């Protein structure tokens, strides 16, 4: 994996942490989510291009906007999907032995 991959992982952990901070502060958290939800959706679309990035941006926006769902680490889950799960599927397709 490249350094850019680990940079995205670091940013993902940071952004998920910021989303959880708003959940941890009673009273202020709801106001913070009003600001954080659209910003997190936008950040997701900038980190991950294409239709997957757009879908993840919408999911992140909804997850941050709805009360009680801030514990979901959407940025980290998207990183795992992109750099671990999707990569493994691609490697399995390439390693298929055609006899």
C-alpha cells in the first residue's frame, strides 16, 4: 500500500473521531451535527471519487444528520471497503486459473 493509502486511513480515523466528538457532548452535539453532516458528506466525495464516493457521501451525510448514529465509523468503513475488501476481490478475479 502506498503512503497516500495510509494518509487516507489517518484522515478517515480523524474524521470519524470528529463525528463522534459531537455525539459525546450533550446538547452541543446536535448543533455540531448540523454543521458536520454536510461537511462530512462533502469530504467523503472528495476522498473517494466516482459513484462509490457519491454513495458514501450520501450515507455519511445521513448517518451524521440522524441522531444516535454518530458511532458508525463511515470514513473508516469506506477505507476498508476500498483498500482491503475491493482489492481482495480484484486479486481473486485476476488469480483465476483457466484450464
